[in-house]
C-alpha cells in the first residue's frame, strides 16, 4: 500500500498541519468572566452586544446571575428614566410587527434612538418560543440606532416577560430615548404593560365588525390612542368609518386621571400613511402630561406598584419552596379536591405551618 493511501483508499498528504482557530484568543475571551464594570461601561457606551448580554443575565433564573443582574440594574438606575415608554397591543393579525417597523423607522428619522422589547408567547407544551421578531422587522433590525430584543414570555401573566421592566431600565441607560413594549395580544398582559409604560397604544382592524365588543372594556379604557391599521386600498373607507365609530365609543368612557382625551387615528403600516400623525399624538401627550405633572406622578406610582409586585412574587416563591409546605401540599390539595376540607381552611393551615416553621 502506498504511503499516501489509507486503508479506505483515500489519499492523504503527510506533514500537513491542521489549521488552528481563526481567532486564537477566542477560548480565552469566552472564559474570561464579565465583571460589573464591563456591563455598566458597555451599556453606558450604548454597546448593543453588552446590552443584550445584560438582559440575558436578568432573564436568567440562576442565583449567581441574579445577584450580578441586580447590581447592574442598581448601577444603571441613575442613568435611566429619560425616555418615553410606549406599550403596543392589538388583536392577533392586526399587524403589530409591521406597524412597529414602520413607526420605528419614522422615529429614527426624527433623530431618536429606539428599543423594541417584544414578548414572544411560550408554548405550554414544549416551553419553547420562536423569538422571530427580528426576522419580522428586518429593516428596523439593521438600523444602527435601533435595538430589538425578543424575549420568551415564560410563565408570566398573559405573556408579559417577567423582567421587562428591568430591561427598560438598561435600555434607557444605554441611551435609547424611545422604548416600545409589544404584547402578545389582547388579554391580561395589557394590565402589566400599562403599569410599566407612559403611553398605551391599541391597534385595531377596519371592517372587523363591532370589535370593541370582542375586546375587554378595561383594555380600551387604558388606551391613550387607538389606531385603525391596514387603512389602504379597498379597506380605506372601512377604516374611516371605524375611526368615527371608535371615537364615539371612547367618548363614553370616564375622563382619565391624566386629563388626556384618547384619540383615534387611521394608518397603513405598509404605505406609511398616518404614521407621522401617531408620533405627533404621542408627543402631544408628553407635552400635556409633563405640564400638568401627571407624567412624573405616574412614573412614581409605577415604581411603587412594581415594589409590591416584586415582594408578592418573592413571598410566593419563598412559600412554595418552604420544606414544610412542600411536604404537605400534595396531600392538602387532594383533600381540597375531594371536598374533605375547604380551600380557605387548607390555605390557612399551610400558611400557619409556614409561619411557625423557622
């Protein structure tokens, strides 16, 4: 057998060295632990890679990650707050992603820096998420002054990522002055989004019948602006008619604490018609609420709300991880389901066991 032939018949060359890594320092870089200063300095510089790594850290459930994440948030807190936070919701198929891209591109032309925090639904079967917002907003994703972060909803109520509010703080510290929070769809998640945003925008479809009947009244009441999307082609007359109907319906709601009168606009995210008017309405809202003091009042109330929400979440986790509670819970649940004791009595017994056990 020739020297240059293997038993399989393949020819080989002697003395050829296998090529090394294209980046010989790659392994060293990956193993080097990131310090608090690395995150905070990178975020302050507006580095998108560092910002993305920091958001991944605050989404992690590992205790060591959570400890560092809290330090990052506290360090970034003094640099945050200088933005307008906009919540966007709408029924499935209304064109939220298309609207956000068109709106985002317009905002960038106005000289702003835009961050989009989009929450993707998590499968209750596989626990997986597609996280495809960057593919649905391809033009916006390539803009230097735009940052798009899809996050899995996980087990959060109605699909709002549990750490979205912390992500807002990091984005603001990175210099993004316009933050969009996209919800999964019309549902309970809107209450959580409303509690972390300054302005709430509801997207609607033209010619979809009496759509307000299919949306919870509370969601419509929360809206500062309703926008009838897809107002183009043969749907334009329907959109104009819907605008008037929604405007009449919204006047029936009680006045807002902000003293802002909710507006209704029509737009086409595909052609760009109506997008500048939406931005003007948001600016008008800011001017009015900053002048009457509601803007800052609302921010302070939201901070207090999230304090209580965090305490409630941590207490719940502490309770269900308690050794005595875990040992008794399955049997107590069986008794409740079989009607052997009431839910209220069983809950009180578990709470008493939790309080007494040190």
